[in-house]
C-alpha cells in the first residue's frame, strides 16, 4: 500500500508560485513535476475565468508547438485515475489545440474549498484578467474566506467605504471581518479595497444583457463596456449581437455606434413639432429641471413665452 503525504491546507494567499517553488519556504515539502496524458486531466465544474483572448491563445498555441509546455500545470488527484486542473487553463487549452498527448504537471491534494481558493488566487494575480472576472473572482474569494454570501461581501465593502468617508459610524472597519477583508486585498496585491469598491463594484451594475454575455465569455470586457454606453436597449441589443457574431474590433464597434447615432439624429429632425413638444416636456419632467435653482428661472421664462404664444393663437 503506497503512502503519500497530503499538502497542508492552503490557508494563506501566497499564490501558486509558492506551491510550484517550495524552495521559497523552508518548511515546504519537495514538489516533483511529472507527466500526465491529456486525456486524464479534466476541467473543474466551476472556473473563475471564462474569457480567453482568441489571438493571444493562438500565439500561445504556436509557441507550444515549437517549445512545448515550459511551466507545469497545477492539478489535483481525484483518486479515480483522473486529475482536475487547478491552474494553467490557457496552457491546457494551447496544449490541446497543439495536439500534445501529454503535459508536465505538479500534483497536489486539495479539498474542494482549497482547490477553488487556489484557482481564484492564481487568476487574480494574472495581469490579463479582465475587470469583470477580477471583480467576480475577488468577491468569490472574500465570500470563501469570510464564510458569507457575495451579496453580504458587497454590503460590507460599501459599508467600509461609507465609514471611511465618515457617513456612518464605524462597526466593520475595526472588526475581525473588516481586518480580514483588508488582509485578503493586501495579500492578493492586485488592487486596494478602496479602489475595488469605487472602480470595480460598479461593473456589476452594467445592463443585464451586457453583463450576461461578458460572464459567458462571449465578448471581451472592453468591447462590452463600450457597447453598454448605448442607452437605447433595442439599438444596444443589435450592436451587441453583431459585435459577437462578426467578432468586431473596438474600432468597428465605435463605427457602428456612430452610424446609429447619426441615423437617430436624422429621425429626430423629421419629427413633427407636436411630437417634439411632447418629447421635450417628457424629458423636462423626467429630469425635474425645476429642482435646480440655476435652471428654474430660465424654465419659468420659457414657460411664460409658451403661454403668451398659446394665448395669441
């Protein structure tokens, strides 16, 4: 009966580099690289990363064809002759596209929770991770470490932001939860928690149709962000569908948006005076212009002119 020592729980966020380079830690056991057939490695049921740049992946595939896999994949033994990929999905995809029969790996023995945490940390430390994936990954990691839902994590973060600004009394910042949140951000090192709240959490408020396709990996975040600026949901849907189906570049998306804007401008010019009045009044009511003291005086003057004009008809 063979015996093998399982690794200690991955309790800190030292990154995958610490796992693959144990010499950095005196207490770490040796880690050996071995070779596994591609057929025994499977992708996990949930993955922190969904979008892979097609062009960059093709470049990596060409490199793999020439040089092979230079950095081993990180996998865990599932105990049934199968192994689950933990880190290195781009290399795995490139190896598969290049037709490699086997790849170098480092085998570790993680629980489901430990495997998910390592996968999250590894991805969060990648420079090419898009902002949405970074946001979702960080929230998932915090949820795992704090033992609460991602919705509760978001609430804690906004509460901390308001506490820093002095809008509410402090009860999270100095608590064990608040300190752990700050520690996790510090250890991951990709972004400060304050910047995460102000620049990353708003991403989750993107229009639902935009958010869904980015989450599904159908379009790059930078392209989706540009399309999200189109306010008309019908127009936005058409542009989004074409951008995905035709794999438009940013320049092509900008051109399509500009063309739509020009078409709408031409349509506005053809609207009858009656329709224009209705449209303007609706906009004024929605904007509640009268609540702005600087605009109220001008509004009253325009209303008086309209009243005078109407009385003379």
